[in-house]
C-alpha cells in the first residue's frame, strides 16, 4: 500500500513538473538544452508520454524547433576536480567533514562504521528531488544497509547564507565532500523523479565519484549506462536498490570494478568538457565572422544605426514631453482666466446690488430705483397711443 501511494505521489509530482516545463518550452523564444550529435536533447521525452491514471500526451512540443539550442554542462574546475589530485586537495576541510560524518557529540545521526562505503546524495528537499524515495529504498533493502552507509545533504536553499565569502567557502567544502566520499569508495546517487540539468551529477563525476542518476532528464544525456555510471528509474526503487547492491558487492570483491566506473565518469566528463570548449571556440569564431557582415546585428554599422535610432527616439520623446508641459500650462492659464472672469462678474453684481438677496444699501434703494424705472417705462408705453390719435 505504501508503495502504491508513493507511486501516485511520484506521478503527481511528475505531472506538475512536466506541465510546467511544457508551458515554458512552448512560450519561450530561446531554449537551452543538453544533447549530442546522436540525440535531440533532454526534452525529447516531452514530445509524447503517458502518466498512468492521469492522462496521455501525444504531441506536446516540437524538439526540432530552431529555438532549441544544445549547451553542454560544466562545473568550476578549481572546486570540482578528481580526488586523485592530492596536491590540489582542500585538506583544511577534512577535520570538519570527519566531524560532520562521524562525531556524535552534537549530532542526532552519525555513521558508526567507518569501514563501509558511503552512498551520498545532495539536493533540496522537495518531492521532485525524491530524497525520501532514496531513504525508503535504502531502508527496505537489508543487504544494501549491510554493505554501505547513507549520507543525505538536503535542506531549504532560501535559508542559505547571503554572505558571498561564506557561500564561496561552502562551495569549496562541497567539492571536498565529494572527494572524501570517493576516498571511502562510495557513490553518488541522484534519485529525482525528473531532473532538468543535473549539475550535481556533473560535479560528482568530475570528482571521480561513481554516479547513479535518474533516467528522466539531463542526467540521461551525461551518463552512458554501464560505462560512465548508471541510470536508475525513480518509479522502480527496488530495481535501483538492487543495482546499487550489485555494484558494491562487485567492488568489494574486486576494487578495480569501482575504479572502472570512477575513471569512466572522469573520461566522460573530459569528453563533454572538451566538446563544450570546442563549441564555445566555434561559437566565438562564428560571431567574429558574422560581426563583419553588415546585415548582422553585432556589426559596427548596425550598432551605429541602433545608437542613432535610440538618440532620435530620445530626442522625440523629449520634444513630446515639452509639448505636454506647454499644453498643461496653457490649460492652467485658460482655467485661471475663466475663474478671473467669473470673479469679475460676481464683483460687478455685488457692487451694483443686483446679486440675489443683497442690495446696494440697507434700505433696498437699489431695488426701489429699478421698480421706479420700470413704472416710468410702462407709463410712457401707455401714453404713446393717445399722442398719435391727437395728431
């Protein structure tokens, strides 16, 4: 029952992850992906897939679209380098790493048997990374627990230090931790339900650590199964655990078996790094060639035209802003003139006594004068007919 619920959880996580990826891939204008001359990149599996009990997708993305650009992965070689490079090893961290792994004074969980190899994993704690899945595989397989120890480095990246110097030291310590695991003849496991790039896989292999990584996503492009590492299916944890058991049993009997995959991983990384440098070199040459062409956006002629167009646009915007200010000032002056005219009319009415409810004096002489004037006018109009008849 627990296995079924775990499978459902995996499927739901994979569903949300794939839906988010598909939306981003279809709406993006430029997509960086991994791949090689033999594959079309890590998103090939997004073209058509089925999630049992959820839905089936028959055509999600077009992986042959020109917006997909293959970019080989890389790691900082000053931090991540083979464990055999003794002169470069950061030995200052060894005592601290030893304390973290084996000292129980201030730790709830420590390793008791120093002679056992170590299965190591490092990721943030979320469902997609499937750290709990690896712990379950380890806990259920008695033989795996007898052969190796399990070390998990996980947490919330939002709680990391903001100090740049401390971040740099933590990266160095991470690199040395990979190498210390390699000293113990251990292995790195990346059990994610889906992994976009798989930078930790690249780092572990760069340090000479045999690597087991998810077959879903970027790691499938980095590792050649059975030669430079192993692909594991996160939906079949029992099989993944048995693969680990077989590897460590063979390595226990024949130490060269462990060395074979350590060197295989290093060789694969060197091939990838050489390819990445060659692609970078070719890209640089291509850009240098294109920049000489007048039609290319990076040419001096186009850069000058763009600068002139920007200057012209800025001048036009400045002119428009000045016109807006003039229009606003003219409107303010017009409003002021209207208010001034209104005030003058009100002042005239008040001074003449024609304002409603107000006379020119307390006796209402102004109103009486108007009444008298209107009476005289009426009399004059009445008198006009008699004068005409007498003539």
